[in-house]
């Protein structure tokens, strides 16, 4: 995990997001901003998933987002 920027208001991290979420306490995050890859028909070099595989992968993130976000927290999904 690489710390990019830290202020009195929080920090920006660069890391494997699912590993970070798995290590994060429940109800401890104020804001999640993410732009996951889309379920595209054309295979991309980064290895995009398709159909049910993609839905299952994205749902795994959704469950973790819900778990770590504070009740007053926000999710921005682009």
C-alpha cells in the first residue's frame, strides 16, 4: 500500500482495493470513490471479466463497500 497524500481530513492510498477493504474495520470509511472497469465484450489487456463473472466480482466489492462505510458515508461509483 502506498500513501499518496495525507491531510487532517484523510488520506489517499494507492493499493489493491479488495485487499485494503478486507483489512478495513466495519463502519470506518467516510467516502469511497471508484471507477471499476465495465463488463465489455471486447477483451482488454487488463483482463476484464464478462457477464456472470463480472457481476459476481462487482458484487464482492459492493458487500465490502457496505461493510466498511460509516452510516453517514458515501459511495461515488463512476
